[in-house]
C-alpha cells in the first residue's frame, strides 16, 4: 500500500495526515457549529440516513450471503475432487466496500460486496457458473445480472430487496482464513489482474478511513458532496463524471488540509480548493510507492496512457491507480463550472446571502441547451433490458469522445447521468446528451459548414452492437432533438413545464453581474469625462482657467480583487513559500476572511508545486480511441458516400443526427420531428473524412 501519509513538523513534535502539511489548523467558531447543525438537519430532511430497521435488514442479508458463499466453496471443492480434509477446511469470506464500508450509504443504496475464494475456485466456471446457479434457484434472490466481461467483473442481484454488487477475488491460498487481512500487500501475490482490481475497492476504502483525521466529519461532508453532485448532474463515473470513490478521495484530501474543521467549513473549502486546482495535477492522500510485487502503478513519466488523464485522483493503496480515468475534456469543464458555482454560493452563505437550499438546487438539464442527442434503447423483456442497459451505459462515454474528436473539440457534449424510461412503451428507455458549440467558435460565416456527426454515431453504434450477450430485440437508435421537442416522459409527471424553472442563484447572480457591469461602465464614463475636462482645462491660458476641487486619484480606479493581486504575485514567484506566508499572516482562521482566502490560495499553489513535480501530465490522445482506427478505416468510404449523396432513404429518417437546411457546401442530413429549423450555423464543422485529428505536441499542462 502507499505510504501512511504522516508528515512531521518541528522535529517530529507534530504530525499530520497527507503528503503536505495542513493549510489551516484553525478550529470551528460558533458560526461553524450553527451552520453544521443546519447542514446535518438538511441532510436528515432529505432522507439521506437509513432507519434502524433497514440497517438491521442489511446486516441480516450480509450474514446470509456469507453463509451462501461458504456452502458454495465446499460444493466446488468436492466437485474438484479435493480430499475430505480440504473440503472441511474450505472457506470463502465476504468484505464490504464502497459507500457502505465508508458509512455514507443512504436508504435503498446498494451494497458493494467482495467474495474472496481459494485458488481452485475459478471466476468463470465456479463464481459465474456454480454460484450463479445457486443464487438463481433461491426465491429471495431476484434481478440476478452477471457481467463477466466488465472491467471489474460483477454479479448484480437483489437479496430480500437489498441491491448487491458482488465481486470475486481468487487468492493463491488453498484455505481462506477467517481472520484474513486484505490490507497486506502480500495478499496480491500471484493474483490475476481482475483479482487485483476487485480487491482494490476494499483496500482503498479501508485506507481512506485510516487517512482522514476525523471520520465523522469526513462522512458528513461526503454525504453532503454526493447529495450536491447528484443534484447538479455530475455524479456518474460511467458517463465521464465522478463516482462514489472519486468524491470520497477529494473530500478526504480536504479533511487532511483542514483537520480541525467541521463539515460546514469543509464543504466551503472543498469548493474553494478545487476551483483553484490546476488539473491535471493529481490529488493524492499519500505518496505513491512502487511496492515489491512489480504491479503497475500510476506514473505518467513511464506510461503514455497515464499522460492522457485529465483529472487524476489517485487511490491510496498499492497498486496506486487513477480512479477518474473516465473524465473527458467536456465533463471536466462542466465540473469546474459547478465547482465555481459552489464556491460562489458558499461565499454568499458566509455573507448570509444564500442558504443550503441554494447550493443543492437541481441542474435544469433540459433547459440548459438548444440541442440534444437522444440515445434510445429497447429489448423484448425486463431482464434483457437490464443487461442491455448495463452494456450501453458502459459505452456511452465513447460517444462523447468520438463526437469531440471528430469535430476537433468544437462541438461540446454534456452527457446526463441516468436513464429515462418511456412508460408508454414497455422495455424502452433513453439517455440524453446536451450539445453546444465551443465558446469562441464563429456562429456564421461562408467558410463554415454544419456539424455532421453521423460517422461518430455509426462508430458508437457499431461498438455497442458488439455486445457478446446480444439477443434479438436489443436495439439502439440515436436521434437529434431540439429543446422544445424533448419527449414528455423525461419531466416529472410526464408534463412539460409551461415556463422555464426560476433558478434563484443563477438569476440573482446574473442580476449582480449586470449591476456590477453597469457600475463599472458608469465609472469608466466618469473617468473619460474627467480626462476630457482636464485636457480642455490644460488647453486654456492660465488666466482663464477655473479653479476646481481636487479629486482623489484613487477614486478613478476600481479596487483590484484578492485573486488579481494573488495572480500577480504568482507570476513573480511560481512556488510561493508557505512558511514565509505564515510569518506574515499567522495561522489561518476558519471564518473565510479575505486574508484567509489569500493565504489558502497560496497554500493550494504550494501543494500543487511541491509534491507533484514528478508527476507532470502531458496532453495525449486517449488510447481507447486510437484502438479503433481499424474500424474507422472500414467506415471511411461510408462517410465519403454520405457527403456526396443528395437524397437519403426516408425509411431511416430518425437514425440521423444533426439535420441542416439546404446549402451548397453542406451535406443533407437526416431529420426527425421538431428539428427541421435547427440554425445552420449552430453546429459547425465538415464531415470527418477518416483522417484523424492532428495529435498535439507533448508539453506539460502544469
């Protein structure tokens, strides 16, 4: 595992958790105590804590599952022809991880469970074979869904109504001891790659709890951040945002930097720190160690694939990995905007101009964009649809990557986590992705044609249809829809809102920005008038000059913000001295004062400068896209033919993506209802012709 993460100061008299010293050791104020109580009440009212009866039910299910795997492994040992002594000693053991292990699960949440078995119990034949058969014959088990070809093979099920994701790790032991400690590095010896990944979840969860200074404050803050992320639409690892373990690692790092802070302050500092964080600097709870088993750890200096990671969040247990490799440029941009919004609201809360309800306002996804992609999937039964959904969701990120690659990044995608079932049609559901031009791309111009992303969609559908468990009836269609034509089943109650939702914070923030702009403009006009008057006065003879009051020169300039001042100092000193800053300002307070904010920003810069110089990340094309050039060459002619065609088969009229009006330089695309009046300049870039986008020069982003 990684180094324990303890640092020392003053000749070892004081210790801290993490790879750097804390930013602030300040304790809570009365204000923090009050705001933390308000936050906890808000989380309680939101139903984020399970009741005693549900907690007991989960424990009973876990106990029953432990009995089942012990029976299973004895059955396997007999079938393998082992002697009676080994049959009697045969044992398997379960461990929990994820939100349940971290203590931040809510009512109805699933439980992540790892089953550890001996060397003779295989994953394919015994776990996904014999154990799956045993579970399928039990009346208390429903919705059994094996996914053996996933990155981390998993078997999903419901046991007495409790959702469980069951993983398997085959160790090199003949007998699994009941007191097995999976935190030891030796547990990974001779383990296959899938076992290492399966064990990683448990090992990371245990290590996170060891590396935070106050577990209860960590849990409350993490509950808050997960609740916020789900409301703002940025909680989903599979679609390119962040999942549970990613948020846990980010929160744990903030707990290390502010070890004596209560959840109220930790939430505020979370947004303040990560708004200023310069990705791809990695977030790490402890140092990365090579280990003694030769397993690959995250290291962009050595492994080209690691250089393409945009938002590295490194797991703290050996082998240290990047837990957020799914993040794309679009999803990173969206999350950074949300961090900025959260930071602004937290600052407004300190000024008593906002509250927790403002922070947790849901993101109005279906009002945010003019154009969307609808990915509709269907199957012939509920069980088939469940399997089909799991596979399609694992491939959705590919659509975002392909569209951005083929449009050279000028068309940005915002994938929305979660599916929307169409209750009017059984076994149908849809996913949605918002589309918009990259800021700065011209809206009109004779040399700009319309975006044509049919090739991206065809490649995406081809990869989805490669599903090894595909059955007749498993279909996928991709449409372009405009905002006014979004299907009604996505809205609560199936009713389209008559008026756009009124977002308190966004509207208030917009009013403030307009007011500030008006004040700045008036100040600039007054300064210009003063300058003209002074010039006119200078042109007069001394005898005819009128004596006027002297104006303080400082009123002609607007006060620079704290960030502007700090930015200037950063240009002069790339690596600020944290100790000298302490001498000037003293220890940091917990009230979020202007001085505190300045010093915290310098401290964040120090954190990103010192420990991570060895992990500079370079811009590079994701390997998963490079692996698909073979198929892209196959469909190259298809793209050329579509560019030259003037009439398209109307039977496929809804398979199309971005329609366009008649033009001399662009391709006629398919269309569907409600999308015929799409502005021709709204989506701009020629059809991808099969030639890959130029790979940028490798240069540090830090």
